[in-house]
C-alpha cells in the first residue's frame, strides 16, 4: 500500500467520526454524547480545519472554560453528502444481510 493510499484510508477511518460529531452537535445539551472525550477533540479538529464547524471559547453551565462548536454552512453541505453516502452503504449491507438471512 502506498503512502497516499494509507493516508486516504486513515482519513476515511477518522472521517467515520465526523458525521456522528456533526449529529451530536445538533442534539440538545442534556443528551449523552456519541463519542468518548479522548476521540472527541481530535475528531472535532478535522472538520474545524476544513471549515465544516466553527468553535468559540466561553464559560459552560458549571462555570468552566469550554469550547462551543456549531455547524457551518459548508458543514451542512458535507453532512448531507456523508449522510447520503452512508445511507447507500447501509442499504447495500442490508441487502446483503437480508439475502443471507433468506438462505
């Protein structure tokens, strides 16, 4: 595997967190986060670097310094693209699993 292929594969694997992060961003604050803290901030850096989300520093409800993230317009477009791709993938897997279940 070439260095370029390895880099693309790593980005795809890391990118699997980007969609749930964007979804978590849209949840109400009292819902459980979808990802562990150790994976959360590296996963937030990628979409922030790409301009998909923006961050602001502020004070949380428990009076601690915090970063607050919001989905940017480019992030909404990317979310639609990723959601479409993932739905197609899930549908294909469902067809495969459904076919196996019938046999």
